[in-house]
C-alpha cells in the first residue's frame, strides 16, 4: 500500500539521494493507492502518478484505489477518476491520461448507506470517539 502524498514526497527525496519508492510500487502484483486525490496538483505529482499508472497499466497489474475525492455520478467515470488527480489547467491532458489508465477495466464501489430514499456517505471511522 502507498499513501499517495507520502509516496510523492518520497519520490522528491529520492532525487537528493533518498531511497526510490518507484521500483517497489511498480513490482507489486496489487497496489493499494491510499487517499488518492489528497496530493497537491503540481506538475511533478501528475507526471509521477502518470509514470506509475502507465507502467502498471502496460504490465496488466491490479490496483485498488481509496479516495474521498468525489462520488460516482451516473456513468461519468472519467470525470470521477480525473477528480482524484488534482492538476493545474496546463496539465489537463496529463491528468486525463492518469485518469484513463486508472479507469481502464475498473469497478467503482461506493461505500454509502441508505436512509429512507437518500444515499448518504458512511462517516469516517477516524472521526469516531
């Protein structure tokens, strides 16, 4: 499992001699991307996430994504996945490529509860006291 923000920070540190987390993330048979969408929308973030997503896509590796970045809105999967990749306007195409790689052969599972006719988000376990 990788926390996406921590993974991106480790990548930045690897440029200054720290351990490179990319090879292990690429080798994993199944990779859990935790908290996707919480990372900053820098050019570096989008580029690194594309590199990882594309390499895993081309290798046919499985992924599990967790996010609070949005909800699945009736067939608009690409917009849902793109919402997990914060980006600046000049990175639109690269962010779409990341979203497309993550969306390919995916199944969205929305964790929610029904209250009457309404669907509501399940409260975070972190907020329990």
